[in-house]
């Protein structure tokens, strides 16, 4: 086979040299056309199997790439559909979260308001109790001051109007009362 290839190559190289030797132009062109056809025939004969194998392998590779691309496209479309579904669910979940937050805020506002009202009522009640206590203290202070003034006034009146006999009688009455009330002072 290599021998045939060498002969074809020798003819292909010799033909242009022969054509340049003085033949007419038409014959030279015929030889060149023959050489071209011969060269194409040799390339086709010897190259068809490798070319066929290359084209076949390339076709399989392209088909495989198309199948892989179709698979990737299908997966991508499924992923896109899943993400779109998630996005739709997220919108719903966000609305639920917002509504829940509004409800919690409303209930917390009501609880805070109720606590504030209760605290205000406790403060009012404590203030009333404090006022009542202060009023009672003031009354007690006034009573004590009135009693002291009455005692002072009575002492002054007694000292002005009482006689020595009245004083002795008061002392005697006071001593007898103290003795009668004292457990040790009683005679049995």
C-alpha cells in the first residue's frame, strides 16, 4: 500500500515538471486536473476511514452534548419551576408573618394599655390611701394639740381659781385612785 502511495506521489510531482517542458497550455491544464483528481482520489481512498471515524466520533460527541444539554435544560427548567413555587410560597409566608406581627403588636399594645390602666388605678388607690393616712395624722396632731391646749387652759384656770382645799382634795383623790389601781397598793 505504501508502494502505491509512493508511485502516486511521484506521478503527481513529475506531472507539473513535464507540463512545464514545452507542451501546450491545454495539455498542462489537463495534467494538473488529472493530478488534482488523482490526489483527491488517493486522499479519499486512504483518508475515508479516518475521516469517517472522525465524523462518526464527532457526531456521537455532538449527540451526547445535545442529550446532556437537553438533560441540563430539563433540570434547569425543573429548578426554575421549583424556585418559582418557592417564591410564590415565600410571598404567602411573608404575608402570614406580617399579619402575625400585626396581631402580636395589637395584642401587646392592648396588654401594655391594660397594664398602664391598672398601674394608674394602683397609683390613684395608693394616693387615696396616702391622703387618708396624712389626713388621719393631721387630725391626730390637731387632737393632741387641742388636748394640750385644753390641758394648759384647764391648768391655768385651776391655778387661778382653785383654793388650797381644792388642791389637797385633788391630790388625795389622785393618790387614792393610784393606790386602788396598783396591785401592790391594795390592802387585803
